[in-house]
C-alpha cells in the first residue's frame, strides 16, 4: 500500500513531523513517500494521503491549502488524514486540539477521516517581524514525537484493516 505524506511549512519544523509519520508507516510495512505540498505530487498513484500544514494566524500555510484545493476531487474517494502543527506550548500534548475553522474546511474538501494538531517549534533566532517578536516569549520545540508516532500508528492500523477488507 502506497501512502503519500505531503506538508506545507515556512520555517522547516513541519518537515520533521511529516518524516516521523512516514517513518512509522514505513516501519509498519507501508511504502511511504514524503513531499512538500508545493511539489503538488499527484495523489492518484497513492492508496492513502496525509496532508499537513503549519499554522499561521489560524490558517495552514498557503501551499498546504492550495494542495487540498487543487486535488480535492482526487483526495475525496481515498482515505485521507490531515494534521496541523503550531501550538508553542504543551497544549497539543495535553489535549486534543480541534482543527481551526480553515482547516475544518480543508477536511471537508478532502473528505478527511481525521485530524491531529501537534505542537510546533519556533527558533529563538527566527527571522521576520512577527516571528522574531513571538520568539521573544514563545521560542522552543513542542513537537511530541510520541504523540506523532501514536497518531501514525492509528492510521496504519486503520489502513491495514481497510486493505484486508
Ligand atoms: C507569525 C506566526 C504566527 C503563528 N500563528 C499560529 C497560530 O495561529 N496557531 C498556532 O498554533 N501556531 C501558530 N504559530 C506557530 C507556528 O505554527 C509554529 O512555529 C510551527 O511549528 C511552524 O511550522 P514551520 O516551521 O513548519 O513553518 C505561529 C508562528 C508565527 C511565527
């Protein structure tokens, strides 16, 4: 079974989340490919797709939104999951954070089966007016590998059952 994990990122931290998900699915026996959303990898040759995006002002980065918009009709019949990365605190590890309004719309567009919000990362030397301002109070890495691996494991279990049916 071929699985595509595609992601939108501005500052690089969502890439690692996508790689962790793909790594776990590979361990579980899936043939998994990771690609930036801006490459617009055609989902048609994959059996399942996971699309992730970093959150900025409550919205996914543009490339992730565009990916879902462009391939919505191809994604809808497939098993699809979405994830968001963002919160710069422990909140995503401590409780399930629902998708933002915009990401909920993307879920509808892709007919996604599920969504997870993972903690994000902001470097203390982040560049740009907004990012550097935020970094003064919110710099750190809140990506929770255990949470990400557990989520990927759940997807693997669902896909294996789907394949066996
Ligand atoms: C200007 C700015 C706005 C942000 N807005 C949000 C937000 O609305 N919600 C959220 O959870 N995280 C927000 N974040 C945190 C980022 O989503 C987090 O740093 C994420 O890990 C960045 O992913 P990337 O490195 O892949 O770009 C924001 C960060 C910056 C710098």
